[in-house]
C-alpha cells in the first residue's frame, strides 16, 4: 500500500506559504458540481431536529444528498451560488453553527458507542459530555480560532477506536476517573483527572499554536512541527499546572486499538442500538429522514444520531419494533444494517463529476465492482481514489489502494485491466496487511 501524501514521514518540516482553505459551512468550496459546504458535527452528535434541518438544507440549497466524511461531519453538495446567507441562517437556528471565527475548528471525533447501554466496557467513561464541554471551550477561546480546519481532537472512552485516527490531541479515558492526554503521535501522555480532560485538550491545542508561531512554518497539524519546536509532555504538564490542573507525565503508554462499530441485528426490545451503513457514505435526503424517524420512534422524544468517522451512523435508541419497524424501514431505504454486507469497508472519494482533479467516476466504478462480487464481506477495507491525492482514505488501518490514472486503475501501485478489476479487488482484500500506523508504533 503506497503511503498517501498526508501520511508521509516528516523528515523535514512542512513550510506552508498559504492559509488553510479547508471548507466549512460559512466558507463554501467551489466544486465542479456546484458549491460544497462542510458542516462540523462535534463528536458526530446530532439531535433528531438538527438532523432534520440538514435534510431540509440539502433539499432547499443543494442536490438533495448528504455525504458523511472521515471525521464524522456532513457535507452538502451542488449548492447554488449566493445561497450562503440562507444556509447559515438555517443552520444557526438549529444550533449547528457557533460564532463565525470558530466554525471550522470544531473538529472533534468521539467514540460512537460510548455510554450506550449494554455496550460500555468496564470502567470506561462516557465521553459525550466531554464533547459538549470541549466544543464550548473551543468556541469561547480567541486563541483557538487560529487553529486550521484540519487540526483534529479525539475523545476516546478507552477502547482505542478514534485514538487510531491520527489525531493531533487525543484524550483517552482511563480507570478510576482519570484520563490520558496525548500530543500528536507521542509514545507517552500526560495524566489528568477526567473532569479536567476537555480543558486540558484545549490547552494542548493552544500549546501547539504557540509552538507553530515560534517555528514560523505555518504548521496546520502537530506532525508538521519541526523537531526543534516539537511538543514536549513535560512542558505541557507544567502548562497544565499553571492553569490549575494537576498533571503527571506517563512516559510510555500501551495504546489500545478497537475496530469501528459494526452492523448488528435488532434486539429483543422495542428500542435497541443500531449501526447503519449508507453505501459510500452518501444518502438522499429521503434516506436521511428515514434515519431520523427510526432514531426518534413515535416522536415522544427527539431522538439521537451519532455520525462516525467511518461514514456510518449509530442510532443509540432506534425504534425497531413498535410503533416503528425501524430495522425493516432502513433496509427498504437501501441502507445496510445487517453485519458483513457487501458495502462493509468500501469507501471512495467524490470522483467525477464533482471533482475537477478526478480521472474517473469512482463511485460508479465501485458500485460496479460490488455488484460483480468484488467486495467480499470480510477482509481489508478498499478505498477508491480519483487521483493520487487519495482524499478520504481510511485512517488507522491498511487498505486496498485503488487509484484512477489516465490509463485505468492501479491497485496497490500496479495496473489492473478493467475486466480483471473485481477479482483483483477480492483477492487483495483477502491478503494480510500491515498499516503504516502499526509500523510506526
């Protein structure tokens, strides 16, 4: 598997000569299929009402579809020129937009299954409250507004799922009301009381900004800092102490790892957690409304949806029997709920016609291979890229690397004839793989 540009080892510091152009909901990106808005969803947490507003926005301003991103956010595509003010007003009314200066820095992923009854491990904290508190602190910090739209926080309940996503600041839940705060990919961490974890995460980001300013290289992420300005756990602990947070350096940590949540069948009660997979992370507004309906059941409560960084949706209390047969509704809507379906771990970038740099309609090609049986339920994830940038590729795992070229596709760096593509993908998925992250650890 070739190392994508975003994961290339930093033998020399990254020196940037421009600001971060990462899109948001207020800064729209001009794509080939219209304007694109990226709505940050801290921790992937949505109420039913907020989710309904996103569907309305997709219909009113966009192409009627919603896309899930690899950071648990939602994208709207095909937006018309001049829709920005109306879109912002609609999103702000649903609590989906903070103050303008902080809209793109709310990049927080969190363990999707945290706190869900029956799926909480021993002594694991419930990280959802951390999400709200960290988001509040970020939006209240003038300094945090200087973070790039690519800087990532991960709030992990201790199982190691989102901690594996190459975050810049990781908060890992620990037993007995403690938490570990990790800076970038450091081998160790700083231990704090769990109640102080969100504030410690913010202070870690502000420490990064101070180091980036001192370096003068306009770094966007912790991994881009030159070695002389690398973040140090000891200095971070001192900073925490100055802020009134008791902290201790832990030089070496055995970092856990857990795979993404998987689909599973309905439980025995009227409500049960469900993990839903939309093919290629793309839904119509009508499919999205089915999710909202199943999440809320009879309407007695607003319901909750959790967007995961693996382009799936967790419904913590899905109505699977009375009064809504949610499981059947989701399947009828074309969404994968059963485990080990053909779309398990198949992802793709936007491709043609939405991206000018793409050399193929990768989504159509991926569907053709899945229909031809080239996506066995078990095996390594496969990612379809329209060009060598490999946008949206999986994090924390090795994957089958399909890249479009002017002459067809390359699979893990070798050309594959189109008539052999389905079988080649199936064969590649069955081979053992070692991720770049595992090699580094």
